[in-house]
C-alpha cells in the first residue's frame, strides 16, 4: 500500500495517489500562482487536492481584484462557495418570508387590499351610502349635512393612514428586489468564473493532448525510418 502513496510538494504530506494531482496537468495560470509561494515547485511532482483548491481560489481572487479592485462581501462569499463547492442558488422568497415581522406582513396585506378593485368597490359603496343617508334618509336630521365635512375628515384620515402603509410595503418590496439582485449577481459571477475555469481547463487539456499526439507521431516516424533502414 505504501507504494501507492506519493508526497505533495506543497504541504509535504504522504497521501494516496487518488488524492493527488500531477503537476503536468495543472493549468499554467495556476502554476504561476503556485510558484510565487512554492519556489521548489517541479512539473514532475504532485499536489494534493486541498492545496490545489486553495491556489485555484487565490487565482480567481487575483482575477477579480485585477478586474474589479477591492472585493466586496458578496464577491468574498462567491469565492468561498467556489472553494467549498457549495451551491449559491436558493429560494430567495423563502429566506425573505422567514424574517418578516407581523407589522410588515400587515402592511403588505393592507397595501394589497388598498390597490385592488375590492377596495374601490367597497369604498364607493360606503361613500354612496353615506351621501344617501345624509341627503335622503336623514333629510330632517342628517348627522353629516352637505357639504359632508365629517366625510371629508374621514377621507383625510384614511389617506393619512394609507400613505405610510403603502410606503412601508414599497420599502419592503425594494428590499426584496435588492436581495434578489444581489443573489442574481452572486450566481452570475460564480457561473462566469466556473465557465472561465472550464475554458482554461479544456484549452490546457487540448494542448496537452496535442503534445502527446505529436510525440506519438514522432515515435511512429522513427519506427518507420528504422524499418526502412532495415529493408534497405
């Protein structure tokens, strides 16, 4: 079993071969990052997966810092998720609803009702009944005679209460939209970084395979030349 163990040239630990990556298959961009901290790095050695993931994370961090400058907390979370192989996609609505207070829930329902046809119909019926009672039914002794000063006071109070309630609901909706946009930014940024890494990996593998094919072709040509020399 000891023969299947090799040493990581970064941390110096002896690990099984399936937990190590050969240096030759690592992308040159990441190798440059490793060489800055590991002067004794050799293309013939190996590196463990934990150390390789750390250097990949530093490489991505360098890319973001060169393109965006100082990293924000959102970008730090993306880098951490890349390093931990976590999934950023989540149901934002559930996260928001879990933190909603009773007042916020009440303001949403009041704003939803205040902006519906049901409210308009009920409001119109109440006004019509109020005017009818004070103009026809209670003509001898109306409690709010024309020009309906009490009705104007009620409407003013209703508007004064309804306006801040609607503003509370709008502020909560803006907070929802802000959280959604931040979440979308994190997901898009992680997807962009993952795609960039995949492109680099594919390019590196293709160039590595091309070198192998060229080497195989060279060996075949040498064998053919040997065969010709023997026949001659």
